[in-house]
């Protein structure tokens, strides 16, 4: 994997970004840029003396050019997450995710960065019934958040074609694992389920629970980022486990691991949520050498242990 490189991680104090930071700091010089709007310094506090931390916003283009100077790779993880948040406030999502990504690409181009790995999302597929989702399918975004991720992919491709900046866009499918924030009102389903069940509170499901997701353990996502940086491949790739589970079965599986059984609580579906999700990861296998090492059960066990300890 990457060694003796200068690496910039935007959003490096967030969930996926902090896991990337921990995987890279020992063998590389790592710069983390995060405005801490949704990230948490506590996620990287144990390695703070081993990295360079810059608390700033991606709208600051001059700062980005300064920090990207001589950088080998940029892992662009920073974004204002959550479909629901973007539905409630599309303007802020647009400013942070689209304007921020454009600035990252401009700075990377001007500073001669070898490659930018962009964190995209399976949300770009929308609710098309065809499964599994393949990269060549026509995008059908159903939320402002999904639009911002698709715009980031398009900008990345255009910067490759026009300016020769090497880029890869990774479409993450429902990432979970240690350091994921359960306290935000926009928190993802797995940390919400785990924290409620550990407190002996029933898991809340929006809808009837038959909707399916392809959950991906964060360590597999980290490895996919490193493979994407090192490979010659460019373009868009699905990053997932390649298996789906209903939210009803997910809640049951978490309760089984924790050793607690209780009834689930059902509430109305949320605007922008999709019904089913499943990825075809054959392209990432072929061109990146990506092969997930964690199934849902092993990832859940490691995640639950982290939440119990934390």
C-alpha cells in the first residue's frame, strides 16, 4: 500500500476520513483538512501529533492550493452528508458539496497532484428497480444530496479529460463501522440501531422494514480508496459488499449479536429514501483489485464492540 507519500484527506476527521487517516499516517505524511461541521476532532485526536490538521473550509481555494502543494494524492471525503439534510436544506448541501469539490479539483490540477479519489455515493442511482446496480446504468438521483455526488463525478471526469488530472469516483453503498456518529439527527441506520439496542431501546424503522441495503464495512472502503489511488484505473466504481439485507433482518441480526430481543418501532417513510439497493462490484474487482474482506456479520461484531467500548 501507499508509503512515503504526501497525502491530503479532506473530511479527514469524519467517519470514513478518520479511518483513512488512521490507515495512512504511519507510513506517509498526512494532512487532514476538516471544518468540523460534521466531523469530530476526537476521531483523530490519538494521532494528532503524527499528522497535520487544518481546520478550514473547502470554499477557501487559496488554503487548498497551499496544502495541496507537493501532495501526491488527495482523498476527497469531505461532504455535507445525509439525504434528509439535503432535502431540508438543498442550498447548503450544494455550496458545500459541489462548490467544495470543484475547489478540490482546481487546487489538485494547479498543484500537480497525481490522483484525486472522490467519495461518491450509491444514491446517484436513485430508485430504479433494476438490481444489481451497475456503473453504466443511467443515474436517477432522487435527492439534492445525490445530485451533488453526481455533479462531483461529472466534474472529476471532465477534469481528467480536459486537464489530465487523474481521478477516480467511488460510489459507496451504505458504509458502517467504528467512528460513525450516532448522535446526529441525520445518523445512518446501523449506528442508530446499535446505540438504541445497547440502551435497551427499540430500533426505529422508517417504512415497513422490507427495504433492502447493501451494507459495506468501513475497512473495506478504506482499502478500496488505497487501491484506487495506486491503480492506473480512472472512472466510476461501485464499492460495496455485493449482498443485500432488509432493515427488519438487520435489526434482528444486531439484536442477536448484542443478546437483546425487543419489538421494532415503525414510523412513516422519509422523503428521498430508496426502496432497494444492491451493487455489482465486478468492475472494482477487475480494475482495482477490490474484494471485500468483511461480510455483514463480521463487520457488525467489530462495530458493536467499538460502540460498547466507546
